[in-house]
C-alpha cells in the first residue's frame, strides 16, 4: 500500500492504505488515483463535550468578503485536472484557525472547518435582509 507522511502538519504518521481502508464495493472509503480520497460519508468529531472556550464567530460576512474562490491547476500533481478552492494564505489572514502548516512548509485549509463561518454568514445576511424588509 501507500505510505503517508503527515496529517495536517502534525506528527509524522505512516500507514498502509490497505490496512486502514476497507476495499470493495461495500467499503466506506476508497483511494482513487493516488491523490484523492473518495468516500460515501465523511464526518468530523463535533460533540460539545469535546469543545471548550467556545467563541461565536463575529463579522462573518466581512470575513467571507475577504476570501476569493478560484479554479486552478495543481503544479505539484501534474494531473491535468482543474480544481476549485481558496488560497490558504488568504484564509490564514482571515481565519487562521482553519489553516495548518505541513512538514514541507506548504499550507492546508480545513474546508470543513469553514462551514461554521458560512453558517454564521448566512444568519448575518438573513438578519440584514429581514431588517431591510421590515420583518
């Protein structure tokens, strides 16, 4: 199997893909083309019992306005595909909690972690719309 190096800049972790991933049509996670993970379901631990120092995200819309979505090619993969996403340095300037530094110095974005920012932005915009509508 393939061997991993680091996970979000944390300690060096090695594993055999065949040892940790179910295979076959009934498996939940499969490795695809050596670079992408394909899964029918992905969840993150989000239980209130494992969270402390909760702070509601403020000024979420202004934070979103500082980010730009792009389509791009990956110079490190040379796979000819186009991708969609954000620039980690931009995210780091706005929401540093959603960016991790990898062993090689490159930055990665916790896209699932940005969901909270998006939810708060929608709520903030909804409040503004209701105020404009006089509701």
